[in-house]
């Protein structure tokens, strides 16, 4: 879990408008989001694992398509 120490920017009516974070915390959030994207992509690939074909077959099919 990422610990954050936000500072809120508010308008004249004290409504929150933005959040400020230390750069290190922001960079950690970005790393965590990128890892989450990777996990979701991996999970999606597993869902379609029935669509897999052997590498050699894929190369053969690509070569055949290239020749035509």
C-alpha cells in the first residue's frame, strides 16, 4: 500500500480543487499503477489462453501470409 501525504488546494468556497503530493509519492503511485496494468494484461491473456498456438506454427503462418 502506498502511503500518501496529500495537500489539498481549495477554491474561495473551500471546495477541493486539486491535490499536491511529494514527487516521490507520485512516482510510487505511477509505478503501482503500471504494475496493476501489467497484472490486468496478464489476467486477460490467461482468459484467452485457449486461443494460443505454438510459436513454430505462428512463424509458419506469418511466413505463408508474407509470401502471398
